[in-house]
């Protein structure tokens, strides 16, 4: 759940309320719908035609401007009513202006000028659409761009970053700081020559870069970029336009399009896929949005008194279940995949969106590339009038095909509760969280050895396969892992907290499912204790590359840990059945310890049996394991697939000591 959001009180809905809500829904259901593929601005042989859905409008005016802001219209046209509640106008071959807006008249009232909801190019601050075909501003060799090969979803390793965080530090070595082009730069170096930016990502070994919102958002004034304003971007203005503050010239509609495509192209050339963080659950300032100015009420869910319902805790929630809202979301996602070659999508507060819409998105993406990733937050930030059974919540993930959700069970089991900052987790000695951690180890699937009644949140499996579970202990929300460990273990030394840190992500990267890491955590990133840095300055949010030098040993451990996972399919089994067959938890272990083995060459691994042991206690633990001759491949902060040392036992069981706050991996 987004920590930047305020939680809302659950609403009690009476039978009278239900009737009132039904009447409103029925009224919207009577609106005509349009099924064609040409909503928004389309180009045929260079000539632009605009089609806008506005079924309740009495008239719709199209206005052209010379610039993206300011000035008076240079031309004005009455759009013509067409089928399915749409209005259409074909512009002259050489239109008088470069930018456009539409203005509806509804019930005799002239509404505000807005770009249409399908706008793909805009001027400064997104105030006006641009008469520009995005396909006409491709970077060199764009048509040759190919997605890096991906065999199966559980092979993924996701690294999360914000464009500014990755590039803004004075010692980043990045020339285009805070820009799409900055993330696209190669050969950037930081203190002591460490690799930064793009080169760091490839060196680390992730497969997917998850970027916080890159679509046009409202919180940054693009005319004041010299002030270095910062925001995560979870306040969408236009769903299908790149954010202007990340472009070298936000007033130039072509710059943001071309430069974002250059970013994608360079990631692909370096073997990385791109995940876009998309926010379809709400919009910024609903009342002023193009949604409300063109079709009042339709795009949002409402409370019985007519106000905006607020499951997003951002002032409104989008009514994804309505046909024309669903169509917009599906076509927007498909547009990013088709036009920008995006390889995956992370849905913010996915639990606000309805299941049918998520299924329709999956179908649309499969028509482009079956390997495109979909995952999101399987929860909402408050109550919604749409029933839980119809929403893309964790509990309903099993009803979706190849859509994943984050496991907050593992997250809070390992590090402690996300909001109760002083509360420790399994990795720092808190007992009673073993089943929650094991829940993540089996990727939220059904496993006969789990006692689901003892899991912290879900009391049963919610994933149908490991690929539906994103395992993590930290993300942009809440405290970063290093700060959380400091807050929950104030008396611990830095060395002790370092052991807890390594244990935490060793659990993540040896668990089944898909591992997720906020970039910078691999060298103990800190935000100075901030738990909600969504609009705090770069000084708080930027990745400090000097820490990569300072904590070089920690970084090397993370790099090797990722390599270990990628080299051994036993850690990334693709089906629930294979997890049940090959993953066996060890019995009779003391509190705050977990042990399991991956047996019988799991997943076709070259290793016969892998024994994984976790000791969350603040002192060493002696654990019974099946007796055999083993090679130790991971111990505390060391990894060597060829073996750090050999151990051997006789009989049925043997006892091995696992140091405090650490993991041990043995191979037979």
C-alpha cells in the first residue's frame, strides 16, 4: 500500500445506497460506445484526423494554436457528430497551428479546453495536444530494435529506479542528469571509477529495469526545471505521453518522444528489458481532467452522495469496469508496448482495477508479444464501490493469466511491518514470522508443508504459479531496507545490520517467483530515514554512487547472488507442481530459522540437491540437516559456486552451525 497515501475509512453501504449506485451505473450503461481503433489523433498519408468520444456533448469545437501555451487560437472547427458517441474532424493537409485542444458544450455549458484522452504528443505541461505523429520522430535504427530474449517469467530479475535517482548525483558521471537520455548513457563512471547508471545495471545482472512513472504527470511544472523539482510521478495527467521534465526540451513534443525511445533502444542493446510503472487507477485533479470536461461522471467511480470514491487515496478512482474506460486503458498499455517497445508494465494500486480490464490488457499484449510482463500491487488504498470479487486484488490473482502481484507477506515477514518502523522482522530476530517467510519462498502458491493460518496476511495461497508472485523486501515506498534495519535495530552495529541486510535479500533471491530489488539497495542505499520521499529533493532520493565504493564487498555479494540465481534453475521453477515436487522444508528447526532443500536436480539444475538455511537469530544456530557430503557455496557474505569449503556427515542427519543473522547454502 502506498505510504504516501492517506488511508480512508471504509464506507458502510446500505441497501438504499446500493439502489442509488445502481441507478447511476444504469445511466452510464446507456451511453453509446465506440469500438473502432481510431480514437484520438490518427494520421493517414500525413493528414491528421481527430476522433473524440463525447456522447453527452451538444457540440465539440476543435481549436488550433501556434504554441503549446499562451496565445489565441489560430483556427477553430466544429467537429462533426459520428457513430458510437464520437465526434470527428479531418484537418487540412497543412493545418494553421501545431497544437490543438477540444472544447465541449454540455447541457448548454461551455466546458474547459483540454487535449483528448488519447493524446500521444503534447506541449509544455501537457496543456495542449500536438499535431505530431509519434511514429515520425523515431531515433536512428528504431525499426531494428528488438526485445532481449526471455525464456520464462521466473528467469526475471527486476531492478526498480526513478530516472532522477539513477542519474542526478554529482558523482554519477552522467551528462544528461535527470533525463531519459541520462539513463541511456553508456560508459559513465563514479567515485574510484565504479560503473554507474546503465553500465551499473548491466554489471549488476538484472534483466528488467522498472522505471517509476514516465508518462506525463501533473506535479512538476515543466517551465521551472532549473529549480530541480522532484516527484515520483504518481499523479497522471496524460496516460499515453512521455513526461516532459525527463526530456531535454519539454516544450518540444518530439523531444520527449524521441528521447524516451532512445532510452528503450539503448536498454535493449545492452540486454535489458524495460518495465513501465503505469498509474491507471486515478488521475490528478479529476474535476479539471479531460475525462470530466468531455464526459462528466463517466470515467470515475462515485459515492452515494455523488462525490468521487477514493480507493486510490488520491482523491478519485477510475471506473475501469465501464466499456470506454476499459478501452482507453487497454489501448494505452498496448500503445506503449507497440510504439515504445515497452517490455512490461507494473500497475500501481492494481487492486483498484477490475479483473476484466486486466484480462483484456493481457490479451492485447499477447497480440504484440507473449513475453511482455504484467504485475502490480494487489491491493487498494481504501474502500471501493466495485465489489472485491471483481477487482485485481491478490486474492483474485489466480483468476488472471500471467499477471503477478507483490508479496507483502514476504516483505513484512523478512524486515518487519512496513508502517511500524521500529518493528523488526525475521532477518533481525523477530520470532513467529517463519511461515510468512516460507509463504514467499514458495511464491504464494499451494505447498503441503505450510501452515497458512500462521502467515501474517493471506491465510491461503493466492498465486496459481510462481510467475504470479513478485518477491521483495523494499521498493520506492516506505523506508529503504538499510534505513528500516536501522530504525528497527537501533542498538545494532553497522556490521550486524549488514548481516541482516544480506540475509534479507538472500531470502528474496533464493525464493521461487520473481525477485525485485530497488536499485541502490545493493550497496546499502539510504534516504536518511525518510519513509515517504515522493516529493523530497534529490539530496534525499538520488543514489549516492560513493556508497558503491564504500560498500564494495556488499555490492559484490549482491552481484554474485544474482548470478547464482540466474545460473541455477532450481531457484526459479516455473510451476506450482514443480515447487511441490522439488522443494522440501526441513523439519524440527528452532524458532527464527528456516531450512529447505531443492532436490532431484530441480528444474534440470546441474546440482542434485541444494540445502538452503536461514538463521534470523542474533546468535548462531545449530540446525539438523540430512547427512551427506556437501560443498558450501554461500556463507554469510561470501559466494563461490565452486565451493568455499567441504563438510560431511554420517548417518541420517548431521548438525551444522549457521552464524547469526546469515544464510548458508550447501550443495550435494
